[in-house]
């Protein structure tokens, strides 16, 4: 459950900024130290993991002329 809450906090930061993300994290019951550490990271340095701890694949559409 903590990973999902952190993911929602990161999505909230991306959509509305750090303030609402911290507010969400507090209301969700996330430890203050954890959310401060995660939100302090630059956006490009945060990866989202699946429940099996695998990095999410690139969801962008492949070019139409891709050879695979």
C-alpha cells in the first residue's frame, strides 16, 4: 500500500505541485521522512515500479516503421 500511496503523491506533484502532494501524503498516513525524501528527488530521477519491483516499460507508441 505504501508504494501505491507514494505513486499517487508523485502523480499529484506532477499535476498540482509539491504542496498538494505533501498534503495528500500527510492525509494518506505516509511517514513524513519518506515523503520528504521522495519529493526532494528531481522528477527525472524518480522511477515507478510494479508491485513485483520491475521498472515500468516505456508506454510510448512505437514508430510505425519500427522493425520488431
